[in-house]
C-alpha cells in the first residue's frame, strides 16, 4: 500500500473567483447534458480556482474541462 502525505496546513476557502468558476462549470455541464452533483461542482471549482489537483476515484470529474485530476 502506498502512503501519500498531503500538506494539511493549506486551506482554501471559496471566494468570488470560486463562485465565478462554479457558475461557469455548472452552466457548461448543464448545456452539455452532463450534470454532476452540485457538491462535486463546488469541489472542482475550488480545485480549479486554487490551481490544485483533485485526487478522486469519481469518473464524472473527467467531464470538467480545466480540472487537473490525479486518479487515485
């Protein structure tokens, strides 16, 4: 089993830019007919806005353009 150490000191809280990214993603996914859970759109928006990498098993995140994903 691999051990992954994450920097637990970094925190990112949503701000106006996060809201802008969220609304862009939400509308793009809705237009494309690829809705995903709203909570996951917030997670993706936060990762994009903070230039982070999302570690996930959920395949539906691959529908989001601009999201950097590390498939665990």
